[in-house]
């Protein structure tokens, strides 16, 4: 399998642009989608944002200078597009997060023991209430296992800032669950 | 004591991914965290298989739209047809037409109103004192008229005899 760098160089040299772009897309689409979905919850929203992200990548890939990793650049665009989308939704007052949370609660309620269901619902609520930056830092560190340098580049902060965000996220979620 | 533990955690953050995960697991329940992740990392059936084709067709459509916009001939209106200029021209026309209408209307009314006022005043409405004072004030004009008439006539007086001169004097004094 060709590396990101090889695919990008071929794309920039106009050799099979579509094929190289599609290869990049197939390689990273799931992670991009999941990163977005962890922030917006709703599939339709996540799909919309994912399309916007990849269209932006198509438009800007010619100018990508490979000074950073492609995935860092890609996830930074995904993060920014998601933030823009959420801000627009807030302005229009059309957030789907509560509806999806209820769906999630209904789905989990039937499957597990009452205690673990309670904890899961609490966790979901707590994470959804975190500020966007803390939420993303927590997700990228805990679930994706990225180093703080990469996380800092994605969310536009310092390494120390990213570490502090992770710490605050975990503590906030913990205190929220304790209140249950 | 609790504060010390917290500070200890904060210091340990970033030492390694394993430590960071273990710390979160100890506080938030590992099972719930993995359950949470499962709920967030699912997508409708076949979504990732169809996504690239969907996206590429959208990119193609946007490309075509951009090309259309590029190729579309753009006609610029002459400067006087631009919305702002049109407004200015319309305003100027209204000012010119309105101004001339007002001007013409004023001058016509002045002309028509003056005689009407004069005609409206009949001699019967004036007292004899008013008439006398008017005549006194304008006597010198009448005198000038007589003198002018006499000067005209004098040119021909030389050719008249005394009888004719007397008759003319009578007419003038009447």
C-alpha cells in the first residue's frame, strides 16, 4: 500500500488524481468520520461534515507542503469544520444531540444491568457536556492514542494545553458521574 | 490528601499513553468507556463503501458548476444603467422637471394674478379722497404727458395759424 506522502505527490503531479485521492480517502475516511461523530453524535450531521472536510482536502491538497503529517492536517480540518458546523447549529438552534442521546439511552437500557447502564448514560451525558476542545482532546488521546504533540496541532494549542485539557476532561466527567 | 493525589495525577499526565488510559479507567470505569466508544463508532450499513463514490460525484458536480460559472458570459451594464447611477439620474430628472414646473407655474400665476387684482378694484369702491390723493401723487406724470404732447404738436405749430393753435390749447386743457 502506498504511503500518504506518495499518494499526495502523485496527486500534486496530476498523475491519476482521482485514484490517488480515493486511495487517501479510503485509508482515512473511518477515522475522520468517527472523530466527527464523537462530536456531533448524529449520523446525518457527521456525513455532511465529512463530505465538507473531504471536499476541502480535494481543493487544498495541491497546496499541501508536507511540513506536518497528512493526518494531522486532515484531523485539524475535520476539527475546524465540526466546530463551524456546531456553531452554525447553535445559531439556528437545531442541535440533534439530545435526540440522539435519548436513542442511545434507550438502546443501552435494554442490554445491560441497571447499574452499568446508569454509568454509561452518565458517562455519555458527561462527555457530551464537555467543552469541544476538552472532548476532542480526550477522544484523541484515550481512544485514538495520539501523542500530545499531534493533538496540540490538531486542536491548535500547546502540548501543555493539550495535557491540561485531558486532565480537566477526565476530572469533569468523574465529578459528573459521582453526582449521579 | 485528595489534592495531593490530584496533583500527582496531573504531573503524571503525558508520561505515557498507557498511564493516561489507566488513570481515566480508574476514575471513569473502563467498561463504560469502551461501551461509549462503541456507540460512537458505528455507521449505517455500507456507508464507508458508498462514501467515496458519493463524494467524487459531488466533487464532479461542483467542478462542473465552477466551470459553468467560469464560461458564462458576463454582461456588464453600461455605467449609467448601474443601480446607483440610475437612481442619481432619476433624482436629477425629478429635480429638473419639478423645478421647471414650479418656476413656470409661478411666473404664469404672477402674470395672471396682477390684472385680476387691478380689475377687481372698481372706481366705485374707491373714495373720492383716495382718488384725489392718487391724482395728486401722479399729477406730475400727467404734466409730463401734456408737455410731451405739446412738444410733439409744437413741431407742427409753426405751420398753423393762431385760430388753430387756440383750438388745440382748448382740447388739451379739457
